[in-house]
């Protein structure tokens, strides 16, 4: 008879590797949405139309985040993700096949939000259940690196397709196929993942309620939750309309995604394990500061391929590592017994930023031009950085008070 798993048993590298492969494949579907501005433009639409389609996903992600816990408790997290993969297949095929840029695309935007919301929410919860708290930040970094690889590969597939003479819709068809393979992987992984010990406790549940949300938002976990929403605005605003930005400056948009994806993946895979062992307050302050520097470069300094690539690399390092640090803070600063609920709210805040902000961004581009968008993104990035400065100042003041003699 096999020995019973102990709570300190390490996660198999092979098991986690397959888990990351499935995550990469499913993430291609979201990455393909960065081509929507280009696709809709070719059909007679503009950036505002693209932003409307992308932001439709925000509405459905609310439902996905709220009910993903119930779905997980009923079918298990892995098989819930497999089911969400079916929605991703439908959405990517819909983007490719529906003509024009009207209500049909809005429907598939809603479908994308449901599928991506369930997957993006339950993926970190599976990691939190598998990995003990001290190792979570490292494994979160590996998972998010895999997801970022898929997200970045989506627009690169579009660029490759057009350079070979194929339509941009080819990238959406490939994303649909990848989502199908990812769904199969998660369905097959379910029995092995369920056999692992639950590091969040045997009684931990994934569903969220008003009382649990109130408990999380009244704790220190509220700060990383706000930060991921603001970071999502920066990432969504720049990435969703990078094809328009590059066209205005006669640049190749693939340079942005190559630089951003390469930096985000490399930093998460190679540096994140070092960064997450450092003071998370200082690390988040420095890294969110890099995001501000990057936005300033896009606004003021980008003039050729090299400066364009450099700005993307700095954004990839700053955003990529900041996400890993604050993801760990959201899990570890949550009240006892509320880790999964904190991660649900973390995902919800991310979706509000990454899906909601493009609606404003597209409107700004059409009505006031690209500089207006860059100024707005800069304001958001500075606000995000100021939160980290405030947290450091608060901790320093508390340390001084504690050091005073009674």
C-alpha cells in the first residue's frame, strides 16, 4: 500500500511542469485579444470598437470570479479549468469567424471573460493548495511565467502569420487549437492534483461570500489587491493598443511583445526566486517604479526599434516581478482561512484593470489621440508606485514607535 502524503511533501517537478504547459496553452487565447485592434481595424472599426469588445469580458469575469469557487467545489478546480477551456475555444473561433465588428464580437468577448476568468482565478488557487506558504511566491512566479509566455505568444503568432502571407485570423485559429489541448491536459491532471495534500487546510473552500470579502478587504491584503488592478490597467492599456502605437511611430509591434514577454518570462523564471526572498515591500516599490520609468519611455523616448524594445523590456521586468511579489502578499497577508478568497478578489481586481481599462483607453485614442492615453497610463502607474511608498513609510513609522521606550 502506498504511503500517505504528508503536508510537507514537495510538488513533483514533472506534475507542475505539465500543469504549466496546460496553462501556457490556455493563455494563448487571451494573448490573441491583443490582435483585436488590428483585426477590427481591418474590418472598418477603430480602437474604441476594439476596447468595447475587450471590456465586454470584464462583465463576464465578475460572474466567473464569483461562481468559480462554487464550480470548483462541485467539479474540482482542475476540471473546472478544463471546462473553461471549452469557452476559450468558442471565443477565439468566434473572433476569427464572425464578420464585421458588431454585437457578434461582443458576445464572444463575454464568452472569453467567462473562460479566462475561471482559469485565471482557479490556477493560483491550485498552486496555493499544493504548495506550503513559504514556497508559494516561487511557484506563483513559475505559473505566471508560463501564462505570460502564452499571452505573449498570441500576438507574435499574428505577426508571424501576416509576414507569411496569411490573415491575422490564423492566430485565433491556432489559439483555439491550443485551448483544446490545454483543456485536455487539465482534465487528465485532475485525479493527480486531487490526490495531493491541501496546504490550505482540509476545510478550505474556494467560494466567496460578502463576509469573507469584507474580512479580506479590511486586512493588509487589500493593498496588493488594489495594486494588481492598477497594474492591470497599465498592462491592458499598453498591450491592447500596441498595434496602434507601433503604427503611429512606424515600428514593428512584435518588438514590444518580444521584449515584454522575454523580460517577463526570464525575470519570473530566473530572478523571481531571488526577489521573493527579499523584503516584499521594498521589492514591490522598486519594481513598480520600473513600470513608471517604462511608461515615461513610451511617452518621451521611444523613437526607434532599440528604444522601443528597451522600454518593453523594462516594463516586462517591472510588471512581471511586481505581479509575482504582490500575488504572494495577497495570499500571505489574508486573514487566516481566507487565502483562496483573497486570491479570488486578487483575480477580480486584475480583471477590472486589464479588461475594463481598454474601454477608456480606446475612447481616449479615438477622441484625443495616443498621447492622452499615455498620460493616463502614467498617472495610474504613479498611483500604483505611491501605494508602495506609503506602505514603506507606514511600516517605518510603526517601527519607530515600537522602538521608543515605554
